[in-house]
């Protein structure tokens, strides 16, 4: 486990007065014979107050805030700070970068509206001050994605700035140890009082540790023991020897290993096939034979997250339909990658529903949350759906964003925030196969639609 903790490459630290009364839990996992175990996730449940959160690898530290306010703390000489809330209209966030990184930072209000966004390419190690002003009172979520890893935290604004601002004024220092902290953390935004009955469950490669249930009144190290030593899983990690892939336009996509498959972690957003042949764009494509892409600019979701929507002709690039595994259809994908067939989508969902840490509840078909991204989904009251407590989504790292579709029959964009439809290489006459996820449903649907519709594309490594 000690060898895996260095993967966490950054932390957020905030400048302000520190709050009091926080409890720090430090988790470690071992097998019955004393060997370290790398957990995929740790489920933290407050049985008295009815809430639950999931601590995802590589995080191993969790802070319970007695006053419901995020705090700053230090553990074994490692500075681990978050914003003390509330703040009065303006604050500063220090973003610590421990290795060269591409960074995306955004602030969303509780309705999912983006009020500030910044993207940085190839930031060098250092401390970068993010100056924030928020014009409206309320609770916000700040999210930073660094080299494919994401951390989010709550902001509580009790004052008013003149306007919404998120800006950076360069690196203020690079004079600190180049190694990242060897411990990392999550911080609860849920209510907690000393003595609450807590339950902790760790998962690793589908196996569950013995549950630990106890009243929590102080900081401590918590050992979770597995009856057997589970094999180390590569799920959720970048694909071996293919952490990223680049398309003809120069877009760089992160990858994710799930089971034996290596997938793109992001939707395609190229306007060319891999040989440089350009695709056409149209709002009103009445041809089933010409390749088109569609740009859903009114979705409210950045292109880097949602990608373009493609008709099936563009997704396939003239290949015949294929039900094979692998499909053998490169289509719009880069060289070395291909459009998955229905059988390959089935391989993904069969694997995910066979792993208990990815299943929500008792139905092994209930896996939509584990594949859905944490952000962008509309709220839902349906348990185990992507829109229900979305902070617990994406345990697989597949990160499905509800990009919506271009609907041929109504010649309009629909369902952004509510659904994502992925093309497969399988076809039936004028229709082609899809995999569909919806904000208010807990399963992944097999479906077909007319080939002229515009849907998302995820590519699979050859």
C-alpha cells in the first residue's frame, strides 16, 4: 500500500483562519497474514445520521468536521489543508502542483451552473494562488482535475463579491520538496457529532473487508482486515503503456483500464478521421450516407467533457456493421483504437456487474452510478441512479458525462444533463446499437436508434 500512495499528485490548500474540532481518520488495509492491501475504495457511513461517502483510491485520510466546516490539519508532518468556511465574498486557494501537469479548475453552484473555469497546460511544480470572488451567497463546489485525478471541495460564501471571478496570477513559489505528500485525504461536507455510530468497509478487486462499526469520538488510525489477500486491481487506472491517446486534431484523451479492456476515459471530439479527412458539421443532416458531427453548444457542458456527437456513418467511417469482439472497426477512432461492438459493451457491463464494489444495492445490474461521472448529472430521487448523490459516482473511473444527443426526428439537441448515448458498431437495417445511461435510472440500457441521430463515441484499444 505504501508504494501506491505516491500516485496522488496534488492537494488544495486555502488561506484563512483554521476551524476547530475536526477528527482525522487514517485508513490502512491488511490481509489476515499481515500483508498490505491496496483498497479500491473505502465506504464511510454515518449510521446515526443516514449519510454515506466513498473514499476512492489513492485517498486514505478522511476528516470528519464536527462543526460541518472544512478544516486544515497536519498529519505526520504533512500539511493537508482545506478552506475554513464560510468566507465573505472573496478568498484565495493555493493549488499545490508536485509534478508537471495539465490542470482544469471550475466552480459550480448547487444548480450545476459553472460560475468560474480555468484551464492550464503543462504547469510546472509550484504553488499557484487562485483568487476567487463570488457575487451570490450560497454553497459552491470547487473541482480541480490534475493529470486525470480529481478532487472537489465545498465553498460556503456568506458575502457578496462584485462579480464571479476565478483567476491565477502565476506561481508564487517552487521552493518546496518535489515529492508529493505520501498521504492524501477527503473531507466530509455532511453533519457529524462526537460519538456518532460510524461504519467503515473497504473494497479491493471485488472482495470486501470485515466491516468495522464503532462510535467515533477521536482521531485514530483504522485498520481494515481482509480475510484473504485480494489480487491488486488495475481498474480505474490509466491503461498500461497507453495513459493517453492523441487524435488527428491534437486532442489528448485520458484512458482507463477496466477488467481486461482499455477504454478512452473521455468522449471523442475530433473533426477529422485519422488520415486527416475532414468531417462535415450540420444541424440538419437528412443523409444517412454522409459523415457528420454535431456540436451541442447549448448543453452547458464544456466540449472537453462532452465531446462532439456523431452520426453512425461518421462513427463507422464506411465500415460494415460488426458484432465481433473485437469489432475490427476503426471508424472515427485514432490508429490503434476502434469503435466497440455490442459484444464489447456487454463485456464491459458484465465485468462491472460481477464486481461487488461497483454494484449499488442488491441488484448486480445496478451499475450506472459506478460508470457515471461525478459532475453534470441532473438530480434524481431514484436510489442508485447517477443523479442520486452523484458525489458517490464513478468508482470505475469510466466517467460518463450526460452529453445528450442530436435527434434526427425533431432536428434538435436534447437530454444534456439527463442522458448519454454511445454508438456501437452493431447494426440492424436503418438502426444501430447504443448503450444508454440516464440520470434517473440505475442500469445501463441496450438500445437502438436511427443512424442519422448524433450520439457520443468512446473508443476501445485494439
